[in-house]
């Protein structure tokens, strides 16, 4: 992509900057399958500290991180309760079924967090003809809900219910740093109480590759075994962990700018009659809105001719995502391009 394009398709499109590339070039490495890569060790230790768990494990992708966690928490034939628009259901290639023999029990929600009563109803009392429910999986921020953010008052009742029913809990925290930035709290405040947490270095944090699986020491020991089984054992991967460390140490604070940019974009769109957008629901770096005239693919193609990239989400919805490689001036350029579409 040429650099004068404003790429709002995803926060995964960021390029490693000079500081990251220098850290990658200078990284101390070893064979991580033998646990001999000191840079990976450092990344895992610092990630565990940030998330507030005993241990952490570097994995190649968020999808692998989520799927490793589900596999460790449950045996084949169990159910996973989650939101109906969860990433683990919509965008992970049916991996929980294909790799782990698990069945999602999807609960619809208004904003990405399944309601307590619906979750309670989705966990049947043990019966000789019912699958056992093993896991409650939540997502924060929630991608398909437009980056919605859930604070402790929303999370706690669900975790309490899960505990009461004997379920393991998993947080798909691909963007939990965005959630922390939006709420002005520590990441560990939002991850507390989950049996496992996955977060991505390769989204808003800006690293080229990688995610972390975080949990208790025994859990991460098992995750290490399953990561290898899923093909995620990596060798001199300190070159990637080094970029991840730079991203992790920058932390949540810089993401606040991305959130401001997303709100600015939403406010600009809300002034135009062609779009159905509620700026009050834009809480982080994702903006999903409806085109009153429909044809999201056509609209995105016309926008691309003006040098701005977005992603159609179904027939009449578009997703725009802000990130560290999009400046405020480029947000203005994007708004101008959108206005010119009429
Ligand atoms: C991006 C994302 C993931 C992981 O995606 P990968 O592309 O496999 O790294 C998981 N959950 C959510 C909510 C995401 O947005």
C-alpha cells in the first residue's frame, strides 16, 4: 500500500517503526522450543506482570492464543458459552470444533456482552442427554460490536455466575489494552478473575506479529504443550518478541489518541445524512456504521479511489479502525473523502 493511502481497514496494518526494527536487529535469541530464547522469556515475564497472572506464553497469532486456551480448558464434547458475534465464533475458521471438538453455545447481545440471564439459561443443569458447559468466553473490547468496552461492573456478575456453575473463564482480550485506555484503568484491572487471557501485540499496540496467552503457571504449562501441538512452537523468535517488548512497554496510553481519532471520525460522519452512526457508542478505536443507501462494498470501492480504505461488513455496514499509523490530519483527509462521496 502506498503511504499516501489512509488505511482504516484494521489496526493490524501498522508497520514496525525504527525503534522496533532496531530492537529486532539487536535481539538476543535462542531456540524457544528449548526455552532458550531470552528475549521471549523477558516478553512473557513482562506480559504476565502487566496482565496480573503468574505466567504468559508468546504465540504467533491471537487465533492460536484463543484456541490454545479453549483446548486447555475443556475436553471434546463440551460447550463454550460466548456472544453470538464473538471473534472465536465468526473469524477463527470453526477452530474450536475442528481442533478441539468443542461446540459454541452462542448468546445474542445488544453490545457484545451476553446478558447475565441469557448466559444462566445457556448453561443447562447436568443431565444425561446434555453436553457439559465448560467455558464462558468474553471479548473486551468487542470487535463486531464496534469496539465496545466493558468495565468491572459488567464483567463481575458474569464471572461470578461462571464460578458458581463451575465454568472456566476466558477473555479474548485482543484489544484489552484499548479497553484499559478507554476506561483509564490498568490492564490488570480488566483481566482479574479470568482463568485465561489472550491479548494481541499486533493490533493497536503496533508490533508486526504476536499475541500472549496469560494465566496461572500450571495453565500456561499446558498451553505450552498445546501450542506445540497446534504448530506454534517457534525457534529464534526473539527477533519478533523484541518488537513485541517495545509495543508492550509503550502500553495502553498512546491508544487514547486512536480513540480520539475514532470519535472525531464518528462525529464527522454523524453530520452526514447518508450514514446511520451513533457517536456515543464509539468507545475505542473501531467505528461500525450503516449506509442508509446500502451497498457497502461499492461504497468502499469508491472511497478507495479517493485514497481511503475501509472494510465492508455485510451488505450495508462499514468498519473503519484507527491506529498509530493514522494521524489526525489523515482522519481529516478521510472525512473529506467521505463528504465528497455525498
Ligand atoms: C484480531 C482478533 C483476534 C486474533 O486475530 P489474529 O488475526 O489471529 O491475530 C482475536 N480476537 C479478536 C476480538 C480480534 O479482533
